[in-house]
């Protein structure tokens, strides 16, 4: 690459360098820095759709369980029928309800959209309610693309690449979660069943120095591991029980 760039006109060199920070619609990662700009057309966004590792389908539900210390933690993720217009895009509302020790701890309403051109699922913000003793006590981490300098990020690319690094949230000073793809063939045993060919990512944030969490996404299923939590059920919201 160095030899090629040496003979390019200066203008073309600058274009090549700028492209390194963004992702084309084909989602080829030009370099391994943290991508925070995505070359997508808003007209290609729709409020429902799925790629290999993320199902943005109304009615789809995941339930994960695990422990944090002595407390049992339950996370229920439901793709709602509801949509929300965010930053000029009709997004799908995905609700996450987290309980700790049998008590509701947090409810978030996340705004996602599926891109028909590159098959990526993009993240446009979230509303957050933090609970204590049954009452809402805060909204830490809430943000919305197009407001206060916030921009949408990439949740799951349509064609994941090893060592790809990209921002999921771009809300300076509020939410700056980012993801690095570290495996495309991970395996995991869960109470639901064993999964193979999983996407494994490491999530960090420049707002939380040293903090890192690992997540796994199974083909055709979605999130099956979130830190210490593992999948116990998946399927339509009206259904119950683990699926084989």
C-alpha cells in the first residue's frame, strides 16, 4: 500500500486516508482503527430485517440469565411492534428489561434500523429508566442520534470481519460503546442449547477506562451471551420455554 500511495496524486491520497475512518456500503474495513463514520444512505434504512447475527423482527424475544455475585440477573430483550422516527429514520424499538435479585433494575428502549444495502443493523439511541425499590431514579446513558451532537453507530455488520473495530454509540460524554470482532467461529453451551459458529465481540468505551465485556451472537438466533448472562429462551414473545 505504501508504494501505491507514493505515486498517487495528493488529492487521491487524502481521499484514501479519510476512507480509512469510514465504512463503505459493502462494509469492508479499510483499516483497523475505530470506525465512527458510516457511508450509508438513509433511504436504505428500514425498521425490520435480519442479518446472520441480529434479528430485528417484531415479536422476537430473547431471555438470558446469570449471576452477578450472589444475585441472579435476568435480561429479557423483546423486539416491539412499535417504531420511532429518529434522525430522519424510522427505527424499530427493542425493549430490554433487566432484573437483579428478582427486582427490576433497568428498562431501556433501544432504537435500531436495518440497512438493506449492506445488511447491517445500526443503533440510533435509547431511552433509559434506572430503577431502585420499584421507582425510577435516573436515566443514565440515554441518547438519540441527531441530538446534542450524537450520531448513529453500527450494532452488527452484515458481513463481519475479524479485528473490525467500530463504534456502536456516538454520543460524546454520554455513551461511546464500541465493539471489536475477535472471532467468527466461537462455540458456547447455554441452558437453551449449544451454539457453534458464533460471532464473539469485545465491547469497551473510552468513557470507562479498563472496562471490557464479551458478547456472543449465534447464527439465526442473536445474542446468546452477555458477560455472565447466557441464553435460556428464544422465540416469539407469546411463546415460552427453551427452543431446541
